[in-house]
C-alpha cells in the first residue's frame, strides 16, 4: 500500500497528461503531493523527509513549468530528486559518517556492517543512474514517451532494483537463522 501511496502523484500526473496536457498534469502532480502530505497529517502519521523533499522539488520545478510555460523544468524534476537523494546518502556516508539507509531500515533488518555499506552505496549508484536515465529519455524522446517512461520505465527499474536488493539481503538474513 505504501508503494501505491508513493506512486499516487505519478499516476495522477500520467492520467492528467493523457487526458489534458503537460501543464495540467504538472498542476495535478503538485496538488497530489500536497494532498499526500495533508492526508498523512490528518491521519496523524509521520511525514517522511523524502516526501517533504519531493514536495519542495515538485513545487519548485512544477511551478517554474507553469509560470514560464516551459515543460523542460518538469522534465528535470525527477533527476533533481534522484540526485538529491544520492547526494544525501553520499554526504551522510562520507562526511557525517552516517548510513542513512541503515537509519531508515535498521529497526526492520539486522545486517552486518558490510551489508549496510554495500546497500548504501548501491542506492547512491542507483539514484545517480536514474537521474542520468531520466535526462536521457527527457531530452532524446518526445514528451509523451517521457511521461510513459516516468510511470512505467522508472517504476519498473525501481521495482527491479528493489527485488535485486531483496536477493542481496536474503543472504544475510538467512545467515542470522
């Protein structure tokens, strides 16, 4: 359910784009992200830092798209978000000596330090890669193809990556039995 909840703005963006246009879709994505935060606040649930960052980035780049009537800004939004996450993980690891992946998942998983380190670095690499892939698709294909990639391609790559991470982690989880 959390995965679908996280995809809520992307799905609404996709539908709005297919029905109307990129500008309506952008406004819908901004509104959907505000609605996500509002819903969590109303339910008294914790709002993840990632969702706050996403709200800032969609509002900034979506707002520029709407104000300047230039779709290139919204196409940069996923890359900026991916690279912000990669940078946060990198800064945490190199300068703060903190593994943010471990901080997020440490209560659910008991892993050796080497596994936490590999997991952190793999997420850094994945987010950096996804930023590059988004730019490649955004500026080498039509807007329609980019919107399709945003929902299906990026989501598919994320699912494959998470499954690969699950396989990687299963080795360590089985050893704990």
